[in-house]
């Protein structure tokens, strides 16, 4: 029999270097994480430390070398916190983020609800619907400029549809400028909410819905009692991520308005940018950044708590009936 | 050579103790089967031997050397997984070759040995196929070949057959047996299928809730189960188990239950009176038509299997009381007929209410 | 007459198509507009009433912007200082390199998380902070730091920042693919003698290669269109395409919509192609474990 040809049994010759398994695993884990640690230490940490330095030292580009800057304690923070422009920037950012988040959610959800059951042509609609998200934000801004001038195509179409002269000054009226960016944000990112919620809706198992249908529940009741509760984590995710991204929105606002007209679109990112790069008040910018960063960290931590709780309850729901580990 | 010792081995997952204080020695060249219902610690034990799980406490020794802190690849073992775990992006030949490449065997020799092993498990014609093109049985043979080619001292097999259908299972069972005989290596086989255990093992280790319940040859386990659990787990059809009580009286020791009132053999003379369970395998129940039996029960179902006929009786218990008779002679029996039955006194087991077998001291 | 089921279904269907089609128009019209503007001659860029179709269509905007062909004699349109092809090269190098790094290291970290839990659940979410805190708050000190170490206005500098800011998405997305690789396959490799690194590179990563491609393209979308960091970290030597496009705004007085449009279309088309290719995976990039299949 062929088997007999196999060499004699026995442990293989003792390995040249027997590594302790425990140590090898520890080493392996560290090396898996090392790129993150290295990047953190080399790129992020120095910047964070510098920022901390600047927010306590008065320095602008024409005040000599930055490492000789004067220590001013909490003066900069006081300056920022008593600056009414900063307060308005916070208000505008919150308004902008809230409004556009709600807009994206409403439209995204409506579309997702109409799309989650397969029908003829849904692939085509899907592709068209995701295109705005795939448009570079700066391009969105310039496209808006090309369409929104007062006698431009948008006003032309709106006038024709309504039958009356409808010519808002989208780009120069301080009262609507922020809303204009908001609408652009909604146009740009509704696909994002749409994609997430479509995935969420499609992932809901069909059986409970069919069971509810057979029991005589109306579409409306099924929606409220079966689909919506199962969709909650996804909805939360869509809202949270969208809100955070909207808080950071910069390219469209900057490319279209640079904070104007007046200061109508001066949101937090814009105001920080102007302070730092147009007024060259590096230190004030740093203090402002620090405050905004702390504020955002609080918001993000709250968001993370929310998301984690949802994910854990999901994990529990989908847990494999404890593995058949003997 | 590989002699594997497990010493006070324990494994907990959080608060759950999967394996409890296990001490056991596997001799070189033995075919050991760990068996028990799914999730009773046998897979965890195997995975600790392989090195995929770290014991919470205790030692694993291979040839006297503690291997707890040794990488799986340095333990000289081979493993076949339930899901066969082939590399889906490599073809069959590359799958088999993998272990040799890791050991830096030269290319020419690799080709030769892959060929050799593939022929050994009869998959020579599959070498260029991808795993997705192989059937379940073929995949498991490839997995076997992949392990064989590295020539391990011990084969660990984790429920390798349970994803296959009955016919393939029998076929591959024979294959395992043949390989064990030919290679004379240690085989450690984990299963929840008592039939697999019975047919393959030199020694069976019965596990339950992370503990060893009984160790012995298939014959020992079958005919001398240490407790109710083992008695019930092995054998198909399974042992008849009737709950009742032992009574010590003027008529000697008797076992009483609804429909039952039988004299127990003298070896049970010292048994304590009280609740107990009587166990007897179906083949030890005799059908005594026209004679006087120990008990008399109404027939509920007759199942002619060809070689044997199974008779199911109503003993007022949850499970039917079963008797096996050879051939088809009993196939004509009518349902509801009351039939006298004899119980082979040498084959009667009694279990205490906590499940332990009542020892006769014999 | 009571509404029959089929009748009701037909009405639902009509409403559905109507709503979807309206939104499709809203979504598509701006894209149509910029494409059509890019083919318009200069008198039609900014006119009343607006020109809805380029008539006659012209390629001159593309020729002028991308290849510096001077068809218009008027100096108003001559923007020779801009170098879109160089920016295209910059964008390509920066986006592909940073994305490659993010996917490579992201998948390695994701493997560690999936198999060895090197990052806890909480840490995984905290990792997202790298992405969720607005980059504006860190960009000023970063640019000073970059000036000090000579990374300002270099491709390497931008690559490193992009790598860092897209890493969270890379980790989350590749992890969702790695979670689907059966552990037994890895253990089989391990017991056959493969080292841990070899298992990662020879077994795990090849097994999820389509997922890696999807992740790569997904992150490419993010890095390709990034604006703020590029605006500050790159100045004169290295400009990416979005920066190049924004230069048209400041440097000319008149409205050069046709040229901008030609450039914008060139920037956006690759993204749309990529996005459509990976459309099925987009949800995975965003869903952070909240959508189960």
C-alpha cells in the first residue's frame, strides 16, 4: 500500500526557535496596530500639541517666530467666547446642520421606502439617485452658481411652473443665502441617507411582514409596528452621520459665498478659516478650534453612545444561537 | 510517536465552564473518539489540543512535553475541520501543497507527494479543480489529503463527517478506519454521533457538560454503561428505560412499574428499595408467543426492516418499549395483540434515581 | 365600485413612478446642466432666457481648459497659468497612494479587531472621531507643523493626512468583509504551518479581494473630492483638481462657466464611474455594522 512509503511517524524535528505562543500573539497584536499608533504619533499628536500651544500664546504671522510667542493664559478663550460673531457662527452651523439633516432624512427615507421592493427600472433610478453624492462638492458649488443666478435656468423653470415671475436672489440675498447652501447640501447628500435606509429596509426579513399581512395588518400599521422599529438603528445612523458631516461642511459654502453676503453664511468652519487664513489670527483661530473641537467631541461621544447602544442591541438580536462549541 | 496527556484541563468562556478538570491519556497509535451531545466540551478539548484555545488551567503534554504555550504549527498535529475549511481561492493541488510549502519542501518533492497523497484518498482526478467545484465528500477528502501530506503524528478530526449525507458518511468512515490502520498514527475524533463512535473507536470517551462520563472500548460502553445517560445515548434503537421502584419482599427483590412486576436476578439482592429505572436493550427482550413471559404488553407498531423486525409496545411510558426479533417471523403480529415478553436477566440494568448504575458487585 | 386589489396596485405603482421620476429629474438636472454648459459657446453660458441645449455644441472649452488650446483671442478667457493636467496627475497620485495605504493598513487593523479584538467596540467607534471631528479644527496647527518638517505643499504631506482621515472608514468597511471569512480556514492554514502574517496575506486578504476593491474605490471617492485640507496643505507646487477648479473663481473677473464646467465634468466623471461600479457596496461603507444581511 502506498501509505507504507510515507516516512516514519513522529514529532517533526524540534523547531529551531520555539516561540512562546503567548508572546508571539502579543507581538502580533501590537504590530497590527502599529500603523495607527505611528500615524497618530507622527501626524496627529504634534498638530494637537501645537494647537494647544497656540491657544495659550498670542501669535500671528507677523509677530516673529512662533516659539517666542507671549503666554497669555486664558485671554484668547475669553476673547473667543465673548465674540458675538463666534456665537452667531455656532447658531448658523447648528441651523444649517439641523435643517439639512432633516431634509436629507425626509427625502432619503421617502425614496428608500418607494424603492425597497423590486420593480421595473429600479436599477436605473438607483444609479440616478446616487449621482449627486458622487459629484465633487466644489463642483456642486460652481454648478449652483451657473444655475442660480437671478435670470438663470432654475428661476426660469420655477417661473414657468408657477406661472408667475419667481426670481429670488439665491446667491446675493442675505436672508436666503444660508438656505441656498442648505438646499445644495440636501441635493448633494440625500443619496447618502437614501442608500443607508434602502439597505436597512431591504435587510428587514420578509417573514414578519408577510406574517403581519396575513394577520390582516394594513401597510400603515406594518410600517409603524414592524418596519420602523427594526429600522431605528439605521435611521439613527443616517441622522447622526449626516449631522456631523453637515457641521463640518466647508467646500460648498466657501466656494460659493466665502461667508457672505455680509456674514449670512459664516458657519463655524468658515469663521475659523477666515480668522486663521484671512485675518491671520492664528492664536485666536486655535482657541476657537479648541472650543469647537471640545464641543464636537462631546457631540460625537454622545452620538457614539447612541450608536453603540443600537449596535449592541442589534448584535444581541442577531447573535448566533450559541456556537456549537463542544 | 505521540502520546497525549491531558492533566486537570479546564476551560471557561466567561462564567461558562466548557471543560471541567479533565485528566486523560491518549496512547500512541490509538483511535480515540470523544463523543457526547453537541456542546458538551469535546470540541473545546480538541481545539485546546490543537492550540486554538488556551486552557484556563491544566496542562497538555505531547510525549511528556508541556505544549500549552506552543504554536499550533509546532505541535506536529494535523486537523480536519467540520466545514473542511479548504482555501477557496486555491485549487485542490495548491490546497494540498500548502503545508509542504510552509515547511519549505522543494518544489519537485511537493509535486510528487501531492500526487501520492491524492491517489491515496482517491482524488487524483480533482487536482486542477477549485474547491467550489468539489462535492461535499470530495471536499472532505481534499481536506484529509491536505492534512495527510504533512505527515502529522496525530490527526485531530472535528466532526469531519457531520455535514455529509448518510451514504457518504459511511464511505468516509471506512476511509478513516483504513487510514488509521495503514498509518498507525494517533487519531482523535470528535463527534456527537454515537454510531460513528462505536464503529471507529479503539476507545470511546463519553463527555457530558464538560466532564468525562465514561471511558472504554465500544463494547464496554455498550454493554456496561456507567449511568443512565450513557445507556440512553448509545445504541440504536436505544435502550428501553422504564421508571419504577425496587421492592424487597418475601418473594425476593422485585422491580415494579405499571405493567411490570418482575423478579430481579439474585445479583441485585442487596439493592436498596426505592425509585429506580430498569434498562434493557431491545435485543435482550425475547418474544415468547405461546409461552409465559416476564411481562405482557400490547403491540403498538410493527416495523419490518428486512433483516430484523422491530416491535413497539405500549408500556405506559413516554417512549415505546422496543424489542428486536430476527428476520420477518414476527411481521404478521397484529396491533393491540398482547404479547408475552422475556427479559434476559443477565442483560438487565438498574439505575438509581440520580442516574448512577446500581452496581451488583459482580 | 369598490377598488379591486389590482386597481389599487396600479395606482400605487403610478404614484411611485411619479414621485421617483420627479426626484430623478431634480437629481439629474444640475448634472445635465454642467455637462451641457461645458459644450456651450461663450455667449450661451450666462444668458436670458437660458440656453437649455448647447447650440451649436463645441469642444473648445475642453480643448482650452485641459490642453491650453487658445481658441479665444480675448485675454479674458486665457487662463494659461492653470495646469489641469498636472493637477490631474497630482490628484491621481495623491488619491491612489493615500487610498492604497488606508486600505492596506485599514484591513490589517480590521483583521486584528475581528480576530484578536485589538480594538474594543468602544475604541472602534472612537476611531470614527478621526472622521467625525471637522478637519478645520486641526488644519492650522497641522499646516504649521508641516511647514516645520517640510511636508507642506508636498504630495507626501497630503497623502499622510488623507490616509489618516480615511483610515476609520477603511477599518470599518474591511472588517465587515473579514468578519465573513470563516475562522476555520485560517486555523487550517495555521496548523499547516503558516505564520500569522502569512495567514493574513496569503489566506485572508486574497479571500476578500472583491471587498478590498470596493473599499478602495469607496475611499477613492472621498480623497478625490476632498477640498479643505488640500486648500491649506498644498499651495503652489501641488494642487489637486478641486483646488485647480476653485482657482478659476479668484483669478478671473468674468464668468468663465464653460471652462469651469469642462474642468468640473473632467473631475466628476471618474467619480461617477467608480461610484456606479461599487454601488452595491456603498451601503457597507456607511453602515458601520448597523445593517445586517
